[in-house]
C-alpha cells in the first residue's frame, strides 16, 4: 500500500517555466552560510529564497499520476526541461531551510536535479532492458542469471534512495486488516516509490496514441491498469485523437512516387 494522499505543492497557474529560478548553492553550502551568518552571502541566499516564494502554489497529490517517474526520466535534462517539469509538478525536495512550507517552492540547484535524473534514469533504463529481453512485465527472471543480477542492482538502488530521500515505512491495521505502506517526504521520494511499485507488481507503462500521456498496463487482472496490448489510455476522446494523430503523421511523411512503390 502507498500513501496516495501524500500532498505536494506546484506552481499555481498561470505560471511559466521562465518565472522559476535556480540556486547555484548546494544544500550543504547553504547550511554553512546560514550558520555562519556571513553577511554578503547570507543576504544573497535570503533574496533567492524570497524570490522563489513569490511563486503562488497549490496543493495536489502526485500519486494520482502513477507514471510521474516515467515523465521525469523522459524530461529533457536541461535547465529549461527541468523548469517545465517543475512548473507542472513542483520542486523535487521540500523548501529549504523552513522544511515543508505549503507557501514555498524552490527549485534548488540544476546539478541536484541532474543527479536525481541520472540516478532514476539509470535504474528505470536497466529495468526496461530486462523487460524488453524477457518480453513481458510479469515474466519471472532467474535471480542467478545476468538479468537477475541487474534486477538485484536496481532493487539495491531503490533501497538506497529510500534511505537518502527519507521514505518512511508504516505498518498499521485498517478496514482491510494489517497493511504495510510507504510515506515519502519529497517528490523525488514519490518517484522512487512508483518505481518500486512497478518492480514489485510487474505492471508496465505505455504512451497513449491519443493524448500522448502515460498510462498503466498489465497482463493480469488489475482494476487500475489497461491490458498490455492496449494502445489508448481509456479516455473516450482519445480514439478520435489517435485517428487524427495518425492522419497528421501520414500527411507529414514525404509521398512516394509510383517507381518507389514498385
């Protein structure tokens, strides 16, 4: 079980990625500056924090987007690409130094985002290569094989990032009996939990041919997933969108002459 009610903050529309700013100081340096109260540097840090706080935010629930980790790893690894992601989903970690502040949004440093992006992309890419070779999300892999060792490395990455991003576990009793769940402390923690969910439950994700959004698929009965051979997310309007997209794609392709057809 995952704590799907975990809240996070994102910029309140209308907002553009250009209105979000980066801080080149890493977290450890910011703490040194704050502790030592070096007048010039601390003043610059204070101005940066106040500038980011001018962005109005709204609360949402990132677990409502089960493919958020897929969206992040396919985001262009540039300042502009990460800023567009932040404009849609918020920062990766809580605002510093006040902890979780519902009225604050900070991007942090570009190098921090790049590090998180590379780590998650590496784990997701390794898993996808194993799945591609096996031909199914549900097919079991021999743990002694090369593919099994790769999956063991991916699971070790998940464990390590659970620790780094303070993903807490909880064991409780509810209407369905004893349950085990996760509680993240940041958006990047949410995305590592989503990867864990895909690893443990064996479902996959596809991009809808209509709306171009990610959706969950599975070879087994799952109320939250589409069939593994589905090409649309299930939105009734996506069928016509897919037809229009295919027609536009055919129109954009160069026409072949009769000689080429032969």
